[in-house]
C-alpha cells in the first residue's frame, strides 16, 4: 500500500518551480501574479507573500476541478 503524501494548504515557490520547470525568481513572479489575480476576484481574501492557496493554484494552473468533489 502506497502512503499518500500529505499536501499543505499552500503551494510554495519550490513546488511552483518544479511544476513549471522555472527559476526561483520566475516562480515568485508566478506566485505574485496568481495572488494578485486571486485578490482581484475576491478582495476580502488574505494572501501570503511567497505562497499561493493550493486549491486556487491547482484549479487555475493544473486545471483541476474541486467543485464536484
């Protein structure tokens, strides 16, 4: 039986860099752009510098749908 990796609520720059095969500076730029987009969609959200909400990241970048889960 394969143990399932526990995923955190936020995606950090290391994971973004691995997913997109980019440098750390480009990873931070992607996170910043996604954070701004997320904040524009819902101004009441809190965003963390250098991290992005995992559900938002996977829905927008990885095209995963969590609504019907």
